């Protein structure tokens, strides 16, 4: 494991810790803490993705087909609910939270 991969692993652990602290503090969907937690998850997904691409092809871990299908159906269901909602602003936050949950699931896999 080279220094870049170690740094990305450390960054992923640090971002996960930031998410675990910032998300419970956000008691509303539209708050600065909630946005900060979402940013931490986006950066976590970036760190995990880059670290996975730096591995040799034989050492890479791929999500299983049932897990990928479940994530796609989960996000599709929330996207459909978002598009059919009479109040787009009220439906946007739960749909974004489902995307954050899917990203956390795939990063943990």
C-alpha cells in the first residue's frame, strides 16, 4: 500500500467520523449541518472511489448484482416520489437523504 492509498484511507475514516458527528446535530433537513454532512459523504465517496481505482485490478472489490439492483431500485423509488410530489421542496430532502444512504452503503461495501 503506497502513501496515497494510506492517505485516502485516513481521509475516508476522517470524513466518516465528521459525518457521524455532523448528521445527528442537524435536526432539520435544510440546515448548515445537514449540508456539511452531505458534503462529507460526497467527499467520502470520492476518497473511497479513488482508492479503489488505485488498487490493482485483481484486488478490486465489486458490488454484487443483487446489492447494485437494490440500490438502483431504492434510488429510483425515491426519484419517482420526488417527481410525483406536489411539493417539490418538501420531497427533495428525503430523496437526497436516500442518495446519501446509498452512497454510505456502497462505500462501506
